[in-house]
C-alpha cells in the first residue's frame, strides 16, 4: 500500500443519523456574519473535524463557523474550523462534500470552547458503534482533493 492510500486521520469518524449543519464563512471585512446555509446533511464527525454536504463551494482554507443540530439535543453544537478539502458530489441533490478541520480547543479567542470537545466525545461514545468505519462516503465517490 502506498503512502497516498494510508489513512492520515487520527480521530475516529462516526455518523449521527438525521444531524444537519448550518454554517457561515467568516469574512474579515464584513461586520455581520450570517449563516448562509442551513440543513446541510452531516456525513460524519470526529474530534478533529467534520464532513458534510453543501450546495455552495467553500473556499479552501477559509474559516467557517458551524452549528451542528443533533436530533434529540436541545441546542446545537457550535464549532469553528478551516476548510481542508472539498469534492464534487456529482449526480446528487447537493453539489459538494466539504471537509473541515476544527480549530484547537482552548480558552483563547481563536480556539473552540473546550466543552465542545466534551460534547463530541459523548456523541462519539453514543454513535460510534452504530457507524461503520469503511462506510464513510455516502455517494461512493472516493476521490477527494484540496484546491
């Protein structure tokens, strides 16, 4: 097996049935940052990142803030990250798959609230057994790339 085929992620990915993502791209020159998309299906989640479907293409390495709505949870999980890759979702109702790496967890302004990690760990314990680690591409498109 070549290096390019090796799994580079260190966190386990899991699915949450019915979970959706709403996101906003953080633009430095605009004062108001509205969420520009809602109800995007979450494909998988880990302690380090997220993969979801979207109609709009998010620019590589752009900063995004996401609200992850989980069925049965009272409030969404709010978390920030950087777009690390995207892939066309050809022939499907959503145009793109988006991969976002979460910003570090901590108390400073450019970090995610540490409680978000605690919540993700609890979700991981709840949903990991229900997910198949090799069943992570919803549409069978195994080509992912970063631009």
